[in-house]
C-alpha cells in the first residue's frame, strides 16, 4: 500500500495530540519486543524480545559450524572451521535495529514505518557475515609453520677438500594482517555459505646468495689451530662438539656471527659433557667445559682474516692454549664472541679436530695486497704472582695444614698488537685489544687445636708471619706429640723432614691451567679495550 505524502502530513497533524498522550504507555510496552512484520535474514522475529532474537541469530550461525575453509598459501594449505575464523554478523546492532524499527526517528518517519507494517508490508534486516580479524590474525600466526615455506639460501659445503655449491630455493611467507582482512572480506562479499577455499596474501622470499659469488670462495683468508691433546676425554668431546656446530657456516656480506648462539645450549642433549670450567674465580665441573678453546681458536683465525670484531671478552683468569689477549671467552648471556663479514663476498668457516688439535680456517676471496702481511703480538703489561695465605682454625688439630683453594693463577694485564708489513717491512703497529686476568691465590687453614698452650702459641706465632717456610717448620714440630709436650724433645731432623713432606700442601702456584668454558657472570673490567 502506498500513501500520499500530503495526506500523511495532514494525518500526522490531526493525530499528533492523540499520539502524544498515548506515547508513554504504548512505547513502554512496544519497546520490549520487535514489531510484527520484521525479519532478520528472512527469519521472522515478530514479537520477540532482544534475547529471543539473539537466539535466532545463534541458530543462523550454527548452521555453518561444520563448514570447512581451506586456507591456501601457494602449494601449502591448512583446514579450519567457521569457529576458528570467528564468523559473526558484520553489524553488531542488527537486533537493536529490528527492535527499534518504527520507534525511532521523527514523528512522520515513525508513522510511515508503523503504517507500512500495519498495511501488511514486511521489513527484512539483511544479515551480512564476516570473520573476526583479530582472531584470524592469531590463527595465522599460530599456523605459520604449516603455511610458510622458508627460503633455502644458496650455500657451500666442503667435500674432499673441494667446495660444492648447494642450490637455493624461494620461500613463501604469509602476510598475516593482509590475509586476515582478505578472509573477512571474502566472508562478507563472496562466500555463499558452503565449504570454500581462500587464497591468502603471500610474499615470495628469495634465497640469499648467488652462484657466481659463492664460486669466488676459494682463498684462505685466515687460519689458526691450538692443542688440546692433554685434555680429559670429556673436555676433548666438548671441543670436538663445539667445532662441529660451527663448521660449515657461511656468512654473506654484512652478516654477524654469534659464537654463543651457535654453541648453546650447553646440555647433554646438545652433545656436551661435564668438564672443568671457570666459575667465580674457581674451577668447577659444568656441561661444555672447554668450549672457550673453540671460540678462542676461531677468534685467532677470524682476526687474521681481518673480519670485523663486534664483541670479544677476555677470560676472568689466564688460559694456557693461547697467549694473553688472544682468547675469546663464552659465558652464558654475559660474554660472547661476535664477528662480522666486512668483505664484499661471502666467507666460509671450516673447522675440525684431529690428533688432539683444533683447526679453524676462514675461506673467501682474497682481495688484499699479496705483498701485505698481518701479524699479532701479545705483550704482558703487568704480572701479578699469586701468594699463599694462611689462617688459623681451632677446629683442626695443631699442625694440620689444609688447602681451601684450587690451583692458583697468575694475574696479568696484557695487550695485543696488530702489525702490518709490506714487502717484509713494518708499516703499522696498532693496539688490537687490551685484557685483564685476575690473580687467584693459594689459601690454607692451619690447625691450632691443642691442650698444649706452648704448641698453640707457637703455631699462632708462625701463622702471623704468613711465611710458608716458617709455618711448615712449626707444623712439623708441633704436630702429633705436641699435645703432651713431647714434640720439642723427640722430633729429630729426619722426622721433621718427613712430617714437612706429609703435612704441607703444594705452596708453589701452578701455571698449568686446563681451560674451559667460563660460566661466571662477573664481568672482567675491559673498559679500556680497543676492539
């Protein structure tokens, strides 16, 4: 039925007072339910409350519960459901619109809407569906490993002394934000309600490297080796395992290489065994003990190749397999050895162990003047020898001497020089780094427990001198028979010498250090280093 606009205006004026007086009671009742003649997506919701209409929407959505969507990223796919995509009405207020139809707007608009419904016309509110963009983004993030294809870079491997180039392969990466929006648009504009396949937005990732560049990698840029033949079986295993984890690495121009990232975690599952390592100035057993010999040997090869050193730290205490300032410590998150390929071509790291020695060689394209050579020279600036310290213990029998420290270490302040020669003549000598290694002393406790006051006094007097020879002599004299006062008379020279040998621990600092991974988190002061 159609109405004349002029008639409507007149009718509105005539009935205005009637509508005004009856407005409050009528609207209070009608506002609770949807007017007759209203449908949502073809479903009659006449006379329904808001909650009842929402239940109708839930029923409409439930028919898509078993729908399968195949999300496609080139040749990879995953299957998901409408629930996974969070399919819902695009407009959140469709029920509110149905509930308020004919009850909002100006007087004429409300009169027209109600008259049309009263005349038998219906009003359908279209239900447009969409996907929850945030939920879809999270879904794609969680399923990225199934959808993405990682690019395989062109690479190198060394077989029988020759380099072999490995082919690269394109990768495909799903653009998560763009794909989530594309899925939402597909549900709103294209989807007809059944199973469907949706193409995701992807980006092709090209492999790094070129055959022609990798073919240039054939020259030795730097090489170095160190000896670990006296190591325990566990330590030797760790050195070989760490070398294996680094061997075959390819660095393209600009790449940085973190040694710690390649060697960690220091666990049995990663091939390591417990062996001696430095921790807070002491030597302890930890998984990966000895791994610093790997990083230090590589450090020497890298600096001879003249790659850029990004991060390098000295050990807390001196090591024996390289000269001072030629080491590179690894210590959890505190210390790492990082270097950068500052060349115009890729470089290849070759590492292996043989005959109790570890070897690292950096291969690349040699562009340096063949008449130019590089040497490195270690210089000790200061040496601090360890001492032996003694303290009295009333818990130990008089004359007993017990060592409370591990092997002593000599402290050093050292410097490494980089020397460049041309045609055999030195043209430059620059400081390459500065290092500090702390001293660790021998510490002993000396027993003074005795019923003989003379013995106690004598031992305390000897300890006060902090002189090793004096303390050893007193210990030999007052041990055993000291409690009865017989030692002074009965101890002859032969007995004294024997007791000295039996009771005195090693007082000469050991310069032999089996070096290890450094797990201490206390940083060495290297603020004056020039890396």
